[in-house]
């Protein structure tokens, strides 16, 4: 989620789903640790992790995502 700095209203939020439309924890990225949107760029770049078993959280893989401001991943 991204909030406006001046009034803390929600600017946008992201729900990660896999190619079949299943919600997390079945998605390719379960946790987002950092993101950046370069100046004058339509893309948001995020890095995080995918848990092999999100219920147990015993093993995870690094994951990257590129998201356009119109929702294309």
C-alpha cells in the first residue's frame, strides 16, 4: 500500500495473485520488502519473498516484480 504523505490517504494498494487468479499465499510473491518508482517512470519495481509454505514460513525464495501504474505486471 502507498499512502499520501500530506494526508495519509491511500494512493494505491496491491494484491498479489498468481496466473490462475488465486490469492496469496499461492502467489509468486508473498512479502514486499522494498519498492521504488523512478522519477518520470510508469513502472514500480518491488523486491520481496515467496514462501514455499506460507503457513509454516520455513523456506523462502527471493522474488522481483515490475508493475505499471495502470496495473500491468
